[in-house]
C-alpha cells in the first residue's frame, strides 16, 4: 500500500524543503504540516510547502507517514508524548544526533520509528529558507534499522530514494561519533572563529578585509543557536573529543610557527591538502 498522507512536524528549512521534495513524488500525495510557530505555519501555506497545516499533533498522528524535522530535544519530547500509533504508521526523525533519540523512543512505538540524518542543509532557517532540491543527490544516514519494523524500513528507504537521496546505514553510536568530527565540531569552530574576530575587530575592518576564505569559514556561524545548543548537548562527549583532536592539530601549527619550522609546517599543510582530494 502506498502512503496517501505525509505529516511534517516543523516547517523550517528541513521540513519546508522536504515538503517541496515530496510534492514532486505524486500529485495524489497530501502533505500535512504542523508547527508551533503560527507565523511559520502561515508562511508554509503561502510558500506551498504543505497542502494544509493542522493545529495539533493528534491530527498529524493520523497520517500514514510522519517526519519530525524539529530540534533534537523536541524530537525526543514529541516521541515520548505519543500515546499510540497505527501499526502501519511510519515516523521518521531527521535529527542531527541519533543515539539518544534512538534509545529515548518508547518501546511500544519503537518499530514505528526510523531514525535518519540527511547530510544536507544550509545556515539559514525558517520556512523562507526552504528550497527545491535540498535533498537531491545527498546522503541520508539510516541508523539502528534493526529496531524499526520491516514495513517502516521499506517506507523510509523508498521515500528517501524517491526524493533523490543516497542511503547509508550505520549504528546510532557510530553515527554520532562521525558526525561530531564532520559536522558538529566544524560548527563549534565557526562559532568560535566569529566570536574571536568580533572581539578583536570593529565592523568597518571586518567589512573591508573579510575575503572569501573568512566568509566560507564563518558562514555556518549564522546557524540557529537554539538548534545547535541542543545538538551540542546531546552529542557532548563526542563533540569534546573532536574539539580536543582539533586543538592538538592547532597546537602543532602554533609550535611550528613559533619555532620557525617552515619545512615541517609545509609538510603538515600538504597532509591537510589530501582532504580536498578525498572530497573532490
């Protein structure tokens, strides 16, 4: 049986862009939106991110599929507030951390849930940040799939493939460690970079001298503080380990500069260049 109604809880960048992507799957699919922010709900209708917006989670739980595209702490709260679901209902969370979410879902609903992390996004947020194609050709990590029901696994895999995503599978614990290095720690560094510059330079100097490199490195410091506070809290241990690893490399750089070890510094930078070859 194909799904007829898909609920999206949270109508910002991720949820709004998901609504746009899902609407391209089938003209018969009904997108039901829900957002606690009344202005976000109104904007979502104006921007055609959902077909209708409802006023309660109870109305959303009647959908065949429910996507939770809200901050990670809110995902846990919503999951624990759910009383019951139809056995065929599929709930897919898109949180940036996975282990705490995966293990916080009530046991009687665990088979209904699929814990996923689409590796995509921008530094912008809110319904007006939603864009076509945000998910196309991006990776989605599906975690702890053995804890999800067979039907729910198939629904999630099919929907993600239909919106053009590439599927990767791993355990939630493993995911959170990797995400700390590849996503969460870089955000911490961007926030730190922005604050260090703001404390040393005035507005005019920043505008006059900030080139592409600085703009690229500081861009994600525009991300939602509320969302990233929750992510840092949930992935605290892994994030601290990632920051420590970065500090080790930064200390190496400082020592080489202090001691004028220019050949060693050059080789250290060449080693860093290898990342570009992996990503390109």
